[in-house]
C-alpha cells in the first residue's frame, strides 16, 4: 500500500543527576528528580509508516523486547490499531555499550504516533493532541530516561509531577561529552533489574535525602557556567549511584578494572593541571568525559594516547529530536 514514511532522529542524553530507583516500576515513576544534557551525535533514527502488516526491524538489534512491549503499550493506551512498518538504527556503533534505550524509545514513540496521526512536524503532532509534554510522558513508559530526550539542552524530569522541563537551552553552554568506550561486553545485570535492587541498599535512603542539595548545585553551576563546580558535583553523583548499585539486591557491578584505571588517570591529569574534564558514568563500564567544547579536541587526543584500546565517541550539547515526512512509499 502507498504510505507516507515518518522519520525521527532522537538524541541520547547523559544524566548529570541520575535517575536511579523507581517508586512504581509499572508506571515508571522515579524515586528522584534527574537532570541530563541532551546529546547531538549519538542518536537513533526511526522510520514508521502505516503498513499492511506490522514489522519492526532494528539494524543493531539494539531495541529488542523493550520496543515490542512499548508499541503494544502505545496501541492499548491510545487506541490506534493500524499496523506499522518500523525500521530503526543508531548513529553510534552496534554493541558499543552506550545507552540506546533513551534515544531508541523516544524515537519510537514519536515516529509511531506521527505515522498513526499523519503528522509531519511537532506542531502537527500538538494539533493532533500530542504536545511534547504528552509525548515525553508516553516515552517515559518505554524507558524512563527516554522522556528527557524529547527536549534539547539541559533537561529536568520532576519525580513528583512526572513533568519534564528545559532547565537551560543548548546555546546557554556548549559542553562536550567524550564517551570513552572501554568495553562492549553485555551487562550481567540489566539496568531495569538493577533499578529494583536500589531499595535494598542501605545507601539509598541517605542518597535520596541529599539529592535536592546536589541538584541545586548542578543547576547553579550550569547557570553560572562553572565547570569545576559542575564537575565536582557530577563525579560525586556518579560514584554515589554506583555505590548504591554495588550494595543493592541484586547487586550490580558495572565498574571494571579499566574503569577504575581510567578514573585514577583522569584525576591525576586534572590534579597536575593538564586537562579540565570531569567524569560521569551510567549503568555500564564506559566513561563520559564532560568538558568545554573548545577543549574536546586536545582532551580526546590525550585519552587516545593513554588508552589506545578505547573507542571514543565525541558528542556535545544538542537541540532535541526532529521529525519529518519522507516521500510516499509502497509499504507492505
Ligand atoms: C543510569 O532509563 O535505562 O542511565 O526506565 O528501566 O528503561 P528503564 O531504565 P533506564 O535507566 C537509566 C539509568 C541511568 C541514569 C539516567 O539516565 O538517569
């Protein structure tokens, strides 16, 4: 059948204050507010069109069962029943161990709803009843961190209301995120399982109690463009989340020997005044180096020299997802 193809590019995001632990796993209600920077070069491209029969082709097999489940949820929740032909691929290499569920589930949500409603822009989606806020709310149900990928710049997901808001636009401060891929081995404990383990950690309650203050520090450092203050806060934040992970039930240990070696090297280089970059780490062994965009080149070179085995993905603050309609195709 002849059908219009809707194409979404949705970026990944890196959390500066982490979403870790859920108050309600079924409804995807987080235990705490989180704040991320939307990225630009690490994104998922998803195309969707109404078709005769449903299909979901994922170039890297990256989306897997989360995508199927989320599509079923969207259909049931919104009452659409037209079958969709969907293809999806990531801009970053297959199985490189960086999070793809945020960009993947954000792209899938927007592309599927665009195909069902026939919308070819965010304005048309809003007219059809799908404001960006509603899309973020729906994307959240597929993967929590996906709701932050609906917006550009520095984005906060509020735990009490589930609202997602832009703290600062991308042009306020262009930061680089150099993703240092140290290992692409599959995770022993999925992040979804590990979220559930957080409540058993004795470190979780004190973490939740201290987070509002750290969030205020991060927001303040972003407003003032104070990289050292931001860096200190995000390193403590990542280390605290990993301490909760390691002491949870099930315990999840995402640090590897090379992660630790990298952090020691980075802190020594920084102490010696050779580079101004700070780390954050998600549910995996790989390190995100946050630095001024202008320093990204020389810092990447220093990393390549010290860790020739690492693969680098150089990213920066981005503007959020895009949606467009391609030419009509014969879709089966
Ligand atoms: C460590 O969003 O992947 O990256 O909601 O179960 O899909 P689900 O979890 P997910 O968790 C992300 C955890 C994190 C921190 C963050 O992105 O805030």
